[in-house]
C-alpha cells in the first residue's frame, strides 16, 4: 500500500498457538519420544492460558500423531513412524476436491518408479524376488478380473519400492496408492492391457533377478509408457458412456 500500512492478520486462536509451540519443540527434538509433557496446570502457567486451552491444544497434537495421552499417567511424545507421515499425506491427496490429472500422476510415477527399478535391480533380496514372482503370478491368474488384477499389480510396485532398501520410497509411494490403483484399474479395462502389463512386469522382474539395472530402467520406462496409453484410452472410453 502507498502509505506503508499492511493488512492486519487475524491472530490464531490460543490453543493453536500453544499446539504450534509444543509441536516445534517435538520436531526440534527438544521434547524427545517417550518424554512426558508437563501437567495441564504447569502448561497453563507456562503459557498463561486456561487448562481448557491446554486440553484443546493437546487434542490437536494427538490428531497430528505427535503425542498420546494416558488417563492417570499423562501425555507423552510419540515416536513418529513413516506410516504417520504417509497417512497424513494420503488424507490430503484424497481430500482434494479436484482429482489429480493423469499427466500429473504419471509424471510422479516416472520420477519414482524408474529409479525404484534401478535400485531394486541392485539391492533386491531373495525374499523380495520371491514376493515379486508371487505377485506376478497372481496378476496372471486374474487378468479377467480388473479389481484383483489391479490389487496385485499395485502390490508388485510396492514390493519393488521395498526392494530398493530405502524406506523413504515406500513412505512417499504409500499415500499415492489409492490414486495409482484407480489408474491401473482404468487401464486394465482396455482390451489386452492386462496381458501386456504382465509381460512388462515379467521383463522388469527378469532384470531385477539378473541385477541388470540399466535393463530394469528401460523395462520400467516402457511399462509406464504403455500404462499411460491404456489408461488414457480407458478414460476416453469411460467419458463416452
């Protein structure tokens, strides 16, 4: 503004301010997992607010998965798990009023899954390979059932993420599984797509078994290109109904 004034910001309510301060202490590790928070009275005295405000702040922190309360014992800092992060991100993605586009989701798949295929080829264990073989066999057995086929197709990719030996891939991928399932299901409705997908998964798995990282990258890229084509075709077909 010309006179230097700035719009006035509405002050966050007291419980939100308290929750934010405690959250920062937890995230900065000043409050460590398993550590008990001060009592409601002590927190009220510290923040100069009522116990009602403190209780509301604690409920907010519990909803965020940062603390847990035990009757008669107190409130303790929770150890954050990867699944907590994945769950929160998943709720955000699924709550969007407008679904993410095919192009947006496939871009993410390209970034994540091509690297996943490469790392899996370098790091997969015998158990990972056994699981991938089982998932592929279940895909083959269910090519005529879009629901079951899509479930096992998605599971193949989740096991591939686990085979990377880096849990962050699974944490990042997990919130997207519902959206990815819808993509896979839609693509599967295109005639011949399920059979082709089995072949692409076979090629990816063979490269993983041979520890051929370059081959795994090429196979995954080809698979995702095919997945994009058949999903786009499935979407066009649905829009005509």
